[in-house]
């Protein structure tokens, strides 16, 4: 008994003072209650804060394990509250979200309006409002019943003042009809789709007052409870307001509060050692971390519950291995993409690609090992439930002091710097951010998110790195933004490949191979040459004839050249030397 008491004391201290990293074990019935009265840009509402306080008190009195009540939240804090609630709703049987405040319908979609909304134009609703689908995502993990209650069908001043960017965009009165696509989902409106609800003259609205009367009656099916709520509201408002419920459940009754148990049997004998081990094991399982389970094994090293604790430790270890392998694979892929984009040496790229492939294979193996460990732990828990049901061990119920420990409520969201760095890491993974993830949401990070919106078709707010932005980017399993390579490289799948031009070509400024043009001959003029005259046109130079006169006549009747003398020349006596020298004769 003393060892068991020490374990319970240690577990309570650990739950109160330690912030564990593993997800806490989800409670069976959880609720998130939101009330918006103090609107900053329109007239405040009187009753939503009172209504939310009334519903929160009603659910706590009904024994809900977690009731998170929030008031007058701006958009960013509302999204964070929904994210935290989704963690608490994991593995819960029943999850309830109640909202009181302004709501609006735009183009058939329903949006809840945070207190800091301005809604100057109709398209602002996508950035400043909170869609009903976001709430449905938050309660999705619940197994038995997912319930959304909207006291938000009031006469909305935003619909009258906002500007229409498109004339055909419809802005309706009240909320639009909705048909849930998931099973075990009910969505309750304070007034039928397309109509408005009264805020009420009293402290609470007629709808909330009726909810507090009927919703948590022990053993009452939730559908019948809303039927009684409808009847009371119609009576209170003289048939002017009719609540309506959308969705469906199965054939079995689903009460928010179980029916009271039959009268207790006569007092049982003192708990056995097995019952003590069971109670301590359930407490360690509720805390859900390695320290609590190891402390249980130190107290109970052997036996049935020790084997169960070891399986739970194996499941936690498998999850840690999976997380580490996933991060290693992500970093290896980032390194491979970086080397490819920078055009590193081929040997480095081959090595990085092999490491990325090995890391991915390790990640897949870790996923499979985690699934095996989860299946084994689940099968063991099923056997335990069967055995305990057969044994009808009433001493297994945990003490009231144990139940009061709200382990899930101790979990806190990450600081903004961590959110910003995580968003930057995801933007790098999908190829939209080339800079480092330093946790500083600067202009480069905003431009990268703008690129993501462009290629992913989203409308995320680029001014701040939010949790919703992180969740949206994580949904993309592959590259979103196109790969941009330096000059001299082209995108080839997920890597940059160097461009090689054929012989006779060169890489131009447009990163394309262009054929090199042949050089044209250039005419040159060195020295002027003498113009050559064609041979056919050349005129032969006249030959000089030298006439030599003999000293003596060559003979009678002949001149000095041997030519016969004419008769006159003979009469002059030109055949003599003296006549020739006198110049009279030729």
C-alpha cells in the first residue's frame, strides 16, 4: 500500500509540475466553449459571454473531463484554441464545441466572427473569419459523438456595412444549411438556416437557456434533448424562432451524460494487490509519458500490468524513433536539393542522393515499426478490458482525486518564434523559401508564402506565420513552388542540371543554347597596284632601225644602204661618196 501511495503522489506531482513532450492521453468527454461579446468594430453584444459561462458551468456540473472556456478571442487566439482543443479531443469519446456571438453566411459558407474582425469588404471574411469547417476539423478525432452548437444566428451588422467586390456574391441572413459529410456529427443552430435568432431580454438567450435545462440530463439521448430544446424555444419566442439540428447518428442512444448506475452492491473486501497494480497502471497510462511508466515498472516489475506498461513504453519509443527518422529524412532531402540547386560536384550529389534514399527507407521502416507497436499495445489493452469485464472488478475505478488531474489542460502551445521557424522549414521543404529558417518573419519569408499561395491556390495571411499556415503547408507532401536554377543550369525534376551546349553553340543570356554565327570575310586594300593591261590590248613598241651607211657605195646604181638609186639620184651622181656626204643624196 505504501509503494502504491508513493507512485500516485509522484504521478500527481509530475502532472502538476512537468511539461511533457508526448501527447497526453485524451479524456473521454471534452468541450470547448467560446463567447464573443466585446466586438471592437461594431456594437457589442450583451449575452454571448453570459451564455458561454452558463454552458461551461452546465458541462462542468455534468462531469465533463475537460471544459475549456474562452471569452472575446481575436482571430489568432481562436485558431490556437481550436488547435489545442483538437489535441485534447484525440481519442475522446465525445467532443463538444459551443459558440455564442456573431456568425455570417457568404456564398453558402458559414463563418464565425472573432472580436477583432473589421470585414470592410466581403472577401475579408476569408482572412478574418473562422469557417465552420475549421471547427469540424478540431473535433474530428472524437470517436462516438462530435457536436457543434452555434448560438450565432443573430442579426449581423457586418452584412449591412461590408462592400461587395463581386455583385453576384451572396451574403445571407443567419447561417446557411449544412450537411455534415462525416459520421456521428451533429450541428445545432439556434435558428433554422436563413433566419435569425433573438438575443433575449434576460441574462441568457432563449436557446442557451433551453440548452442548460435539457442537454445534460443523465441518460437522455442528445437528439431527444435537442427536441426538447426546440419545443421550449418555440414556446418562449411565440413560434418566431425554431432551433434546428443537422446531421445524423446511429440507432443507439447517445447521451452527453450517462444514465446513473444501479444501486451499489454491498461493500467489497479490501482491494487486492492486483487491483492496486491496475489502479496505478491506469494512472501512469493517463499521464502517458515514459517517466510515469518507468516509475510504475519500478514498483511493479512483474505481472500482467507490468507487461502492459512495457508495451506502452515500446509504443512511445517507436514514436520517438519515427519522429527522429522523419526529421533526418527531411534534412537529407533538403541537403540533396541544395547541392543539386548549387550545381555541386557529381560525386557530392550522388552521395547526398544515396543518403537521402537511405534516410527515407529508415523513415518508412520506423513508420512500420510504430504501427506494429501501436497494434500490439492496442491488442493488449483490448485483452485487458475483456479480462476486467469478465472479472467484474469494481475496485478498478480511480480515486476522485486522480480524476481531478487535468493533464491535457497543462499542455501549452509552442511560442511564436518556434511557429515561425516551423513555417519557414515547411516553406523550404516545398521549394518556396531559399533562405534560412531563422525564426524571423521578414519580407523574404512573406514573399515565399505569397509564392505558396499562388501555386497552391490558398489564401493564407502572409503578414504573420500562424499555426493554421503551418498545418496547411504540412498537407503538401511534395514540391509546390517550381525549382529555380542559376544561370547555366536547368530544372530537371527535383534537381538543377548543368546545361551543356553542342559544338558550335554557346549559352546566351536567356539560358538557352544558341548556334554561333560564321564570320563574314572583310575586304582589305593594302597598296595600289599598277593596272595590268590585257595582253590582247597591248601595243607593241616600235622597233628602232639603225641605218648604217657604208663608207663606199656597194655598187653602181645603189645607195649607201644598198637600195637601187632612182633615175634622178643617178643624175645627181648619188652613187659617189662625196655626193652622199654632201647631204644631197640619201
